[in-house]
């Protein structure tokens, strides 16, 4: 067996490497080339930032990043291709991003990108090129289970772990994918690896999550794509009493405290719910953010044997930055599930993901559609102005 798990020589094993132009995927390409694999580099051109693209140090898959990826491919002497996926990315990721905000959600565009253009469309291209597998620079670990199928595990470095963002990966895709950096203990090791191979990107800054948003001002992009998203409305309390006005739902997210411009209240107020139907921002005390029940759709479960209608004990992450919390998962209908949290969690927003773990293994996940507060702090579905 070679290092990628194939019973043949590395030179007879073709690997497509998804190259974003950053240090991680560049190090992967150089490492596999040094081990003698038949490496092919591919970069997806996902969007066009226009004249500013070459100068954006914290973007990916546009401008300077394509230049950097091509330079790495030349330096390590591998075939390299740029595929124009702009229209697919616009439809699958950017438009979905805008529509999600219109629904009062908090989207995760990098998950949608992995789910669609990267781990669906690009994998098809890799197969067309006769690849045995596709490798990426993601910080996750792929391990073989007892049944011979691949399992998805958290990275060795908890600070770099990206498993939350890969919960939509299917079993078929996981069997084809490889993640050569997942076992490393720090980003410094990756940079040292890139420096060892003489890559100019060894010290390149990391890319930002929302790569297609200029200057991080996502509200401006959403309002440009969906002008009605900027319509003002009312800020109301849990009983529907009007406390003030807001400048558009896209400027607010669940758990937000700053920027509400509401004074004279006995205790700090937080955004508890967004109601696009009435263009209302519902606010309340921190206790009103306590969530006990969460519902998810489009459930992707990576261990079919573990699904039990009577409930499955797991740990769940409901935001990328939160620590996994104990919960019980109950499948409900086709592709849906109910998450009962053992202890209340705060600031959970529709549009985010619920990702399930058994130890370090990713069992699956789904998209959060709604959540239920503790009985003492219920929010009505559509409070009206007093």
C-alpha cells in the first residue's frame, strides 16, 4: 500500500489536487509530488473581483491566488488547469448566501462551496481525468473503518480543525478524497513543509472565510443582489412592543448585542429572532437565547448503522467555534432530525449547521431550520407591534 492507500506504486497513482493558491493546498501538491505521485493541479476560478483581485491578500480562487497556484505548479513541475466555475459558484453559493439572509438566516457559504462546486463538480472532473483520488488542504483526518469505508475525523490540531465545514461530505466522496495535512499538529508545520519545498507561498496569509465579500462587508453585497433586503423595520421585544427601528434585517444576527441603538432598558438586550415576514428584529434578555431543542434538514449521516429512531447519543456543534455539547439525535421523516440538547446552548441561528460527533469522528449533520427556547422564555412566531 502506498501512503494514499492504493496497492500500486505512487508513480502509477494519479492524484488531482484542488489548489486554491494558499499555503495548505500548495504544500499538499508539493508533498505528493515529492513522494512520486502523478499529480495534477486544478484551481477553480470562482469569482472575479475585477481590478482589485490581484491585490487581495486574504481572498482565494481569484486574481493573485490563481497566479500563486500556477507558479507553485510550475515550480514543482506538474500539469495545471484553471476551470471557470464562476456561473456555478454564483448560482450555488453567492445567490444562496443572499437568499439565506433574506430568510432571516445566518449562512455558511464555505460549506455550500464544499458541498457543491468543490466536492461535487470538481470531483466529477477528477474522475474524468482518470484520477485515483482527489487531495485537498483541509485540516481533517480520513481513517478507514472496520467495514473498509472511510471515516471523517477531526484534525489532530483542534485549532485548525475544519470538520464542521465538511459535514455535507458523502460516503462516496469521502472514499475518493484524501487530506494529507490532517495529522499535523500546527499550521507552523505546514508552513515549514512549504518552505522545505521552496514554495513562495510559505508565508502567505490565510484566506478569509467569505472569500467573495469585498472588505468583509457582506450586507452591502446582499443589498446589491437583493435590494429589498435593506428595507427598514421595527425592533420589538418578546411581547411585540416596539422599542425602535432597524435599518434592514441583513445587519443583524442571532445573539447580537451591539449596534441595536436601544437605550433605557433595565438589562442588556440581544437579538433573539429575525422575522422576515414582518421585517421585525425581536430582542430580549440573554436568558431568551437559551436553546434546548434544534431541528435540522438535509441530514447527512455518515454511519447508516448508527441511525436509530429511538435516539442516538452524540456530541453536537451548532456553531463552528463552539465546543461540542452532549445531545440526543432523533431522526424525523426524510432527511430531518430533532436535536435535544442535554444542557441549554446560546445564540443558535437558523442557516448554521448542527454537526454530530462520536469522539473525534464526524457522524453527520444537517442545516438548522429552527430552534426552541426554554419554556420560560418563548418567543412568539410573529409578534406584532403594540
